[in-house]
């Protein structure tokens, strides 16, 4: 059996002996970036690229319409004397026109006015019917419930409430005398008209 001699032990091996790569020196903690936590530094001295968790973005709130004030006050009946006189003598006509506009033409002025007059003659509490349309009108135009609730306003000041609602619809561009369908036809005719072109004056030479 062959045994190596002491001379052969002293010879270098023709194959390189693998060794672990040297690690770079660990930097001081004070020189680390501010977004790197000190706890993320491993024992090898190599910092890990970990940042502090940020708060998740919150979803934006949907846009909500804030209520706006009425164009006229409750007691500004003298601003429109025609509607004031109409409401004093024939409140059923005023209410019928308001109801037709609030219902977008699904009910006519005559039907709503007749029902209003029937409730007034039988029960005397037509305000309980008209206050429903005040709430509907406020929801369509995002109006404030002021100075108090709709039911209280119609129970205490029925004529003033009807006049205010009548003026509000007129200030939104409605012609109350032609009804909902008449206003829609007028709007279509105005949209079909060509834009007017202003011709300037030229000086003749």
C-alpha cells in the first residue's frame, strides 16, 4: 500500500482551495439614510433597503351638493305682485302650476289645482298636501329648509310659501303661465336658433 511521504505533504495542491469572500466593513449607523431603520442592519453589516410602511391612501369623498338659499325670502311677496294677487284669490291655480313644474309635466295644473281645492273644502288642511311639493322642489334645486320645516311653513304661512315657490321657479327661467310642456318647447326652439352674429360698423373710404 502506498503512503505519501513527508515531502509530498509540503507540496502545494494543484487545485485552489475555495474560501469565503471577504465582507465589506459595516458602515456606522449614523451614516445610514434616515429612511432606513437601524433594526434592518444585519449582522453582516449590509443594510436592507426597507422603508417604514406608509399609510394607505384614503378614497376621496364623493362630491355632495350643499344646500343653497332661496332666491327670495318667505315674506318678499311684494317682489312679484302678480303672483301675490293670484295666490290670494286663487291659491289652487298657483299650487297647480307649482305642482306641474315639480312633477316635470307628469301631472297637469288643472288636476293638481282641483285636488288642492277639494282637500281644502273637505278637510281645510290643504297645507299638508302642498308641503309635500315644497320638499320635492327643495330636493330638485338643493334649497335650504328655512326658516323652519316645510310642514310648519305651509301650516302657518300657506300663501307666503306658495308665493315663494312660485317666484323661485320663475327665477329659474320658467314661464309659469305656459306649463311644463310649453317651457320645454320654448327651450327647444331657442336651442335650434342659430347664434346671432354682430356685424361691426365699417367706415366708408
